[in-house]
């Protein structure tokens, strides 16, 4: 990418961040969010790929190995207790390895969800603009999101679901026009900005 293309891309991004969307755009963005995209278990399983079957079979296979080695120790060494303890210790060690591997996938899945939330909130943002319609308990959430902190994944999902189900579009639109009168087609500020945009000269290629 040339320096000119990079400059134009940055300029376009800055314009998008400064441009105030309409309430209809905000509502559309809200309802386009699929909560299933934040399913960390599904994302972790997807990251594992074929290795997901290893986690599923770990417990039953471990039980079979423990029983088999205990019986084998009883027949060969006439000492089932010692055989059981050695096998249990070995399986515990193997289990810890699997557990550590699972934690790696869980952390990676959580980071992926945070990246998806960041993509939703980039630019003008989304959730903080719905704060008048969120209960007080979500205050810390939207404040954190506004600062670019996306750690509170579970609360974010709850807030989005709540807004998707309970939000009154007409009330939101009314408050939006009061907050940003320049986006209201019935407002003189909107007409002035529209006329000003129409008078802007086209960029020459």
C-alpha cells in the first residue's frame, strides 16, 4: 500500500469516527449483533479443531486405564494398591497437561471475543450510546467499554440481549435527536449541514 493510499484510508477512518450516525443506523447495528458470536466454548472448540475429541475422551479413557493397570498390577505383582496409586499419579500428571492445554484455548477464545467486541465498538462506538436504557448495574460496563476496556464479556452479552429485547426504538430515536439534533431531518442544523455537504467540491483525482 502506497503512502497516499494509507493517508486516504486514515482520513476516511477519521471521517467515519467523527460522523454521527442516525438512530436507525445505531438500532440496525444493535440488532445485527449475534450473541452466538461471543460463545467462548464454541470458539475454543473451533480453535482446537480435531483436538476437541481428545478432551472429550480424556475422562472415560483415564478411567479405563486406571482400572486396567490396577487389575494388571494385582495379577502380576500381587499388589493392587501400589499399582492403583502409581497409575493414579500418572493419570493425574497427564490430566494436568490436558488442563493446561485447555486453559490455553480458553484464554485464546476469550481474547477472540474481546477482539470481536472491540470491532463492534470501534469508531463512534455502540453500547455507551444506549446507556440511558441500561440499568444502573451496567454503569461500570459502559464506562469501561467507552475507555476501550472489553474485559467484562458476560455483562456485555447480557446488556446487548437486554437492549435487543426491551429497547423502545421510538424512545431511543427521540433521545438521540435531543442529544444529536444535527442528525434530525426536521431540525435546521440537519438542513444546514446537508446544504453545506452539497456545496463541498468533489476531490479531484
